[in-house]
């Protein structure tokens, strides 16, 4: 009896794993064509500065339709990373984001563009050069660009990444830590990497209990010492926004304010 159950379990696991692998391969195969035919696009989500209600940033977020259904970047970006496609996909998305947002960014002195980069992209010794080339090609002002990367980038291979980031920072590009608090957080990297911004992960905001509140307080104290700004991600409720304001966090991103939208929709806000 027991054997039967275990066997059943093992099979269930295999089936799951197999369909997961097939799905991944399917995504990868379609992605190759989709990059070639420019099927990917970006939407932009406003980040509001509550101290003056202006749009402080717009974050470019990748979008794609696979087999007539929207597929989340949380699913297809990791596949692109694992199959060596993130460099071409990331480059294509970056140039789209720059081209589309340029007019709006230039007309809005207070607004910068945020773009997500994967660690794999940072490991490329030509990363800074590629970014620079896209900025030049699109004539996008470097001081209006923020590159978002996760904490894992800070944990590994410091010298290569540090060099790339220093080069970009010297041109005026800003660096943000995305999903802050979910990975390897360390005071050392904050100092070494001269971070301009951190984005507090949504998981902190969804349950603002005593513990989370003390962490956020500590982070705002650190932000004074290390001179970085703090954005809160994933704000969905009025009371979350109020709690964050009470903690002196003014940069807000979330569905409470705006969902990701086209640049035309942003221009019409
Ligand atoms: P992220 O960079 O942390 O982006 C924020 C995500 O939270 C976005 O999901 C956004 O739509 C979602 N979000 C914003 N406000 C709320 C809210 O109030 N509630 C909830 N539940 N979610 C909210 P999205 O667009 O699905 O992107 C998922 C992740 O995929 C991004 O997380 C980022 O890590 C990655 N990604 C997206 N576009 C790109 C890209 O062009 N390049 C790279 N390398 N990664 C990307
Ligand atoms: Mg991000
Ligand atoms: Mg995030
Ligand atoms: Mg993320």
C-alpha cells in the first residue's frame, strides 16, 4: 500500500518536472523567433513622489504574448537568462524603453527612467559599453537613467561588476537595488557599490507588522548615512501608503497609484 503511494508520488513529481521542462523549452524556442520579429515590448509603471505628487520615475517592464496569452516576465526572463538569450532580449528591450520614453523624460524634469538588468548581463565585460552605446544611439540623457539590479549582483564577482557600475555612474547613470530585503543584504556592499536607490520589496509592504516596521525604520536610518533614496514597491492599499508616509517613505510604486501602462497613457495622466 505504502509502496504504491510512494510510487504515485514519484510519478507525480516526474510528470510535473517533465511538463515544467517542456514548458521551458517551448518558451525558449518561441523566444528565439520572438526576439527576431520584435514581439517583446515594454510598459511603464509610474513611481510617485508623495512629497509633491510628481512622477519621480517610470519603471520599464517587459511584456510578451505567448500562444495568445500574456506571459509574465517573472516566467520568461529567467528562461532567457538560463538559455543565454537575456543579452539580446535585454538589449532590445532597453533600446525600446529609451526610444519610447525619451520625449516624455525630456519634457519632465523631475522624472527618470528605471530599467531592470539581470546579473548575467552585468557579468558581460562589455556591459557598460553596451549601455553607453544604446544611450548614444537613442540620444537619451544618461543622468535620467536608473539601472535596477538585485542584491545577488552585489554578492558575487565584485571587481568586474564594480568596474562596470563605476563606469556607468561616472556618466551620471544611477544604480538601484531591486527587491531589497529578499536576498543578501549587507552594509558592506552598500558602501562599496555606491547605491543611489533601494526598492523595498513588496513582501515588506504587504504585512506591515511591528517587525517589518522596525526594519523599514532601520533602512531609512541607513539611507541617511549612505545617502540613498528609498522606494516602496507593491503598494495596493491606502493604509499601506499611510503607514509608509508615517515612516517618512515618500517614493511610492504600486497598483494603488498606477498599473504598468503605455507611454501614451502616462503622457495623458
Ligand atoms: P520588479 O522589477 O520587482 O518589478 C515590479 C513588479 O511588481 C512588476 O511585475 C509590477 O507589475 C509588479 N507590481 C507593481 N505594483 C504592484 C502592486 O501593487 N501589487 C502587485 N502584486 N504587483 C505590483 P512584472 O511586470 O510582472 O515583472 C516581474 C519581474 O520581472 C520584475 O520585478 C523584474 O524582476 C522582471 N522584469 C520585468 N521586466 C524586465 C526586463 O526588461 N529585464 C529584466 N532583466 N527583468 C525584467
Ligand atoms: Mg524592478
Ligand atoms: Mg522589485
Ligand atoms: Mg523582481
